[in-house]
C-alpha cells in the first residue's frame, strides 16, 4: 500500500498499532519538552511520510514557535534576535496558511489535522496560545479566499514586510496591501474594509466605529480608534519609505463568519468583498 498525502493522520478507528505508538511517542515528547526527543520523533514522521513533510513540519514546529513568540518583550523591541524570531513566525504562518489553502477540499483531513494540533498544544501546555493563533490564521485564510473570489489575487509578502511594515497580503501586483484584524462579532456588526485614504478622515472612522459592537465597551472603542489612526499613519510612512503612493486596506474579519477548519468565509463575506472591490478597482 503506497503512502499518500494525509496518511500521517489516519481516520479515527483506522490507526494500526504502529501509528498509535507513533502518536503516543510524539505526544510524550511534547509533554517532556525535551528538544532531542521531539527532533527524533519528528525525523521518524518525516521518514515515514515523505509525501506530507510540510504537514509534519507544521505539527512539530508550532509549539516551539508559539512558546518563543509569547515570551518576547512588549514595547516594540526590535533587537536582531527578536526580529528574527518574529520573521520566523511570520514565515511559518504563511506556510501554514498555504497548507490550509492547498488542502481546502479535504475537510475531513483538516479536521483531523486541527485535532492533532490541539492534542499537541495540550500536551505542550499552550492551549490558550494555540486557540488565539488558530483564530488569527483562519481569519487570514478566509480573507485570502474572499479576495481570490472577488478577483483580486492576493499573495503573501516577504516575512520581514509582514513584521516590519504590517503587510499581511499584497494585491494588484504589489501596488496595494491588506492588513487583517480578526474580531469576535457577527457579520452585521464586525465585517468591514476601510482604505488607508478613508481611515485618514474622522467621518469615515466614525462610520466604521458605529458598525462595530462597542456598546458599553470603552476599551474596545479605544482599541479601534487607535488601530484606524495607526493604519493611516503606517500607510503614509510606507508611501514615504517607498517613494510612491501606497494604498492599504484594513480588513475586519469576524471569526464567526469563517469555517474554523478550512478557513472558508461565509457567503455574506464573499458577497461583501465582491461588492467592495468592484467599487474600488
């Protein structure tokens, strides 16, 4: 029987004894946190499943990257060591997003893949970090899908552009960029796209704030006021740095309008993106 993509996470009830032992060894290695045991287990998986090395790499790299990134100091510390770690995380996120996009038609497999990741996160004691990261990457994948569906082909930038310039995706041959923010809201309350030009004016910023679920939540309102203002400032700084006009789009993507397994956005999101980018060609 030839090994095929996805075999490294067999369907429930279809695991043979060797696969069960393999999974137990993997989980134990994350529980101990011993790098040599994790590396040995990873090599075993890579050799056993050569057709799905990217999936295996994602499984084994996630815990270490999330743990290291969580320990970074705040305040915009841009030391070479911290910058490199953030760039590595951005590169990992792009690879992970592409993996989800490439396997989007195989929902059953992705469900098992996420379940494996959750098990690893649990044994590695990073469930909260994992859940936050999952929401972030799913909203990026959903945005990427919605952009493609709207006929605006997105591509991921160099990881350093993500970290240093706040660019999640580039569109229209790199002339414009996308920044994504995930929100816990219904589609009516939380979905919007605002251009960098519109984010400069008080009237358009107020209109966006009115569309968000900010009732009795002053801290959330302060967050979005600061976010919209900073987005306009960052885009202007980027234009100066590149010596050309740059247009950015800030996307607020509600978690509840994304399939948390495949990253497929709802029909309402797809329609909204089509209408918006038809009007903003």
